[in-house]
C-alpha cells in the first residue's frame, strides 16, 4: 500500500482519520500504532513479526543502556544495538548482493559457488534502520531520555506516514511530540494542503515522467538516438524528484494532520549552483544523518590532512550510494557525487562562483542528470551504452514520447526552478513555511486542495501505472 493508491486514499486514510479524531486523547497513539502495523502488514505480511520482535528487543537494550552507570557496559550494549539493527539491514538488503558477487569471484577462479536462496527485501528497511540507530545513539549520548513505554517506541519506529520512505525522523526531534503534542486546526488544514500538493506532484507529474522514462530506458538501448537518450534522462530526473519529494510532502502533511512535525526533506534541489549545495537541498534528512552519525565521528572537517577530509567525504558518499540499493551502480553513483564534492573543495566552487548563477545552475543540473543515469541503470553494460549514446550526437532528432509528456514537462520545469526567482521563492515560502493563514487564504487553499485531490484520484483510478522509486529502499 502506498499513499497514492486507491486503497489508501479511499479507504485506509478516511477510516484512520475518522477513528483517530473520535477516540479520547489517551488512545490516539494506540490508534496510530495499530494503523501503522496494519499498513506495514499489508505490504510485507511475512516480515511484520520480525520487525516487531527486533524493535522490542532493541527497546529493552536501550532501556538498560540508559539505566546503567557502567560506561563499559553502556558501550557494549550500544554496540549490540547497532549490530542488531545493521545486521538486520545487512541480511535483508545486502546478503543477496554479497553472495552474488562472491559467487562471481569463486566461479572466475574455478571454485564451487555457494548455494543460496535469495532473501526478499522488506519495504522501508533502510528508513527503519536509520531511525532505530538514532534512538540508540541519542540515548547513549544522553541527548534525550528513552521512551518509557514499548508501544511509544513502536509508534516512533513504525509510524506509517514516514516509515516506508521517510523523511528520516531523529528520535530527539520527535520524542516530546510522541508523549505530549498539541494539535491545532490550522496545522491540520495545512497538513491537508501539503498532502494534496504532494499527491499531485506524485500522481500528475512524477507518474507521467515515469511512463516517459520507462518508454526509453526499457527499450532497445543499442538503437537509442542521442535525442531520445537526453529525453529519457530528463524525464527520469523530474520523475525521481517529484516522486520522492511528493511522497515526502504527503508524509509531512499526514504528520501535521495528527500533530507531528516531521523535518523537511527537499528544498528546490535543482536550483543548486554546486553539488555541495545540491546535497544541502536533496534528501535533507539523509544528508544530515550521514553528517552527524558518520561524517563527524570520522573527523569531519576537523582533520589534519586534506586527504583525510577527502577520504571521509568519499566514504560517506560511497555508503550513501550503497544505502540506496545493493548494486554496484548505486556505489558508483555515490562515488560520482563524492568526487564532485571533493572537486568543489579543490577548485570547482570558486570557478562556479565566478561564472554566474545561470551557468552554475545549468552545470550542476547537468552533473546531477549524469548521476541519475548511473542511478537508473543497474546493469553496468547498459549504463555504458546509455552514456555513450548521450554523447554520440547522431543526426536522428525524432523524439519518442507519450502524449501527455510535454505538458507535464512544462510544469515539472516550472515548479523545479521557480524558487530561482524572487516571486517564486516568496510563493514557495508562503505555501510551505507559513503556520497559519487568513480565512480567505484557507478558503482558497481548500478549494485548490480538493481540486488537486479529486483530479489525482481520477488519474489513479483511470490508470494502473503508479510506480514509486523509493518504495524498495
């Protein structure tokens, strides 16, 4: 079940919101938890008991960490918690990858390959792991006390608005909201507006971009023209942004409707004037997590040698790439971005600052697009072919496109780059950052939101094409 499905929009969400707002305050968390367990079970019924069991074990391990006065014991228990959670991620997400590559090596040197039954990937396992890690580490560092009730911890980990695809919510940022949160009508209304905007981004723009991208990427790449190669990656570039940012908007909106304030995950990333800026605007919660829980512990910027600094950056982005998927193209994609972050620090930032905003934005967008080719194609042979076709510059300028593509492409470009201009930036702040509107503004937003909601539902009902890229991460 995903947010843009008819089951969620027409059945699950209305029933959940109705029950949630009818029950007494002391039962609301239990309603969210029950709904979250049902939501996850719908998509991964085989794994729900594993997730519940590991989560409860981790809860009690962290509770002992908090109660213990012995520094050595606390550290051992923290390591145990980290191994438990990373072990779960490693087994379900990377075991197949490791065995496949090991068998390739064994086969190439004449040894017998390992017998192996492929492990199915539970949905949202990466986001689940990151949140359990923030709980363990934050309690160990005494940033925040642990939750008293196991049900509250399960709620934090499994809350359906953000478990499957983020944003990554750190424990210390939401712990107090779990125990005691204030719910206002203004936040509920703004949450509904935000949800509808995200739904429209996902269904009306991302799905159209996805259909166009699939048409080209899933075709015969050996006969691909340069024109169609660029059209395909342009479509995918906007697909992945509106797909993921739309889902994040829906998650943030759902959270607001039940009193939670989730962190922002995107901030117009395609207007960035460098790759360094891009990573301050793209998947913000992942970037912040990797910075605070990996980059800084490695030494961050406070290292004696610039080579150690570059090594830290590369390690972080190689692991960021691997986090996205158990395939070499994701590792290459992470290394690709890590390379440009290093180049930024060597000379590229100074160069781009001198060239002016327009060139710097277009150059960064070009680099990001090349990165998305790497991200999109798991087969390295296909990747090599596609990149070569992009720069072959043959004379075939006939574009293969679906009928609705160019209309949605116009809106994709408009909404992606609007914040480059003062009026667009002001409008973005007005829509996404205000916490209260006038009566007239609420009336206009309600009308617009209902229109977006029903148009989006119509689009979902009329088509069985509704992919979601980050569903498997």
